[in-house]
C-alpha cells in the first residue's frame, strides 16, 4: 500500500465498476479485484526483449503467481533492449535473472523460472495455468505450443468442452517497428496452425551460390558458417552465444567479401545471419507486451471482451493499428480434428509419401503408425535404422507385405504434439 491507495488503483476502475464495454454477464466487485491479485497463475514463455516487458507488465498489473520459461543465457548484445539485465548478468540464464529482478522491484510477486525447452514439460505442467503468454522468436516453438493448448482441451460426450480445460494462449511478436499479438482460444478462434500458410519460408542460400558466385554480404557469412567452420573445427559446432566464435565467423566472412569486392559485412549482420536475429526495438516490445497483458486481464477477469483475435501494429508506416479475425481453417491439423485425406499413387515409395506429408502439413520428420503397428519411425536413429529398408518400397509393395493396411493412419511429428489422423486414397 502507498498510504491508503493500492498499487493497483487504476485496475480498480476495471474490476469494481460497470462499463459500457463489458459483457452483460460481467459483475464488478471488490471480490473480483482481490481474486485477480491472488488467484490466477500465468505462464510466460520467453524472457527476451518481449518477455522482459511482459513480466514487468504482469507484475505491475497485480499478478502475483507468474512462471517463466527461457533456456537462453544473457549475451552482451541483449543489454540495449532487455532492460531487466545488466552487464554483470551476462552468461546467466535470462529467466532466472529476470525473475529475481522483478521480484526485487515488486514485493509480493512470485516468479518461478525454468531453463529447459518447452517441449520437455508434460501435459500436467501446462494444465496448472489459467493463461499462457508467449513472447517467442521462432515458428517451431509457436506451432508446438499452439498444438499443446489444443491437446489439453477435454470434451464431454455431447461434444461440449469440459470447463476449465480451455486455456487461452496469447501470442506476441515483434520485428523492428512491426508487432502483433493474437488471442487463441482453443477450438473457438483460429489457431496458429491455421495461419501457417501466411508465413513466408525461412531465408536460405543455395550452396552453389555461396561457394562459387557470392553476390551479397549474407552469402559471405553463410560461406564462413556452413563451409569454413566445419573444415576448421570438424568436431565442434558453432556456439552462437560465444563472442569468440562470432568474431571468427565475422573475420572469415569479411575476408571473403574483400576477395569478391562485396561491401556490407558487419559484426551485427554476421550475428543476424548466424543467429537468425530478428531486429528488435524497445518501444515496439513495450507496445506489444502491454497489449498481451491487457488481453490476459480481460480474458481472466471478464471485465471486457477479448480480442477476436488478431492485433497488428505497423509502426514503420504510421501509428494506427488494426485488428481482424483470423478464421479457423477447415484443413487445420490442430484445431479441426477431422480426418485428413491425401490422394497418391500406390506406385510411389514410402520416402515419396513422407516427402509429400512434410510439404503438405509442414512437418519435420514424421513417423507413420497404423492399427497393425508402426510403419515408419523417424527417431531415434537406433529405432529408425530398423525401418529404413521400407523407404524405397512402394506403397503397393508394403501393402502386399502386410505392413500397410486399409488406408487409415496416424502421423506423429515433433513439430506438433498431437497426432494427425490420415486417410490415404490411392488414385490407381
């Protein structure tokens, strides 16, 4: 308390009085205000530029039980925008340092840090939270998390959702002056997988170009990374958080650029190419994190309608923002659990079928199962080796051998924790 005034005085206006913007069922009360500062348990994923802002905003908005996951360690290049860190923190885990900093500045707030991959936590871990806010910097983790919150949902016999199993996922992201946040309510709104078709493919450079005819500074950096490093250090991978390794790559890239008369190789660009760094601006992070936490407040308290379901900020063209609905996709493998169908010739090989699945559903290394048992298991290598002989057999040959069945299968891939139910129809 500050005198007789609460730290969260401004939030009292949301929780304790009527509003024309609130849903009709909303009942303001001091009990709701007290509940919002004691009861909700919120999970934050990512403690980088966006995650630092989210943790700060949650603590200053009355949330007292916060958990944060981030396996990265602090690098000196983080200090210009990730304001919870100081020079002495370099080399320590972001989640742990961020948790200590916020708890010191906001007495009464408890933040529990974790330093492992999100994929290493089981279903029960995620079920304990009332809301999940993600400040991730990669597509793979977003896809996995999106699938996880849908997997947690339980259904009654009549198809209705069991109360308490539908946990909102609030996803934020920034890139320079651009930012976005979205509210994903499992099986109600469009999910992250529904929008995968709008995401451009990752930037890559042809090997023949970087080896023989580099034209841009990125080609020189890629050459140093994928060709010179393995030759010089065949038994050690690049440590992308090591200034020594990054300096070595920068020097080699600069030498190659000078050889071909290419301008523009800098240490910053080298880090961007090697670490796939997305440029970040502190003000954009602050704006997007504020929106994410506002949506968390609305979702958990019911004091206002939540976003439906996409917010976009384009700061490079102006200060205005826009919101729109990202509809659920009828073909989504996550939020539309109908059986997926694919038409192929029985004369194609299992390898060709897997390549088709990878392209159609954006998978990484799918395994195929059936009611007769596993058809192909992609990992670990010790098990995959026993299935590798099937890759060059045609689907017809596999059927004749009794390995494949009547066309109904389950596709399992590390990109998404839930299985894809697949029906294969032969065109011949």
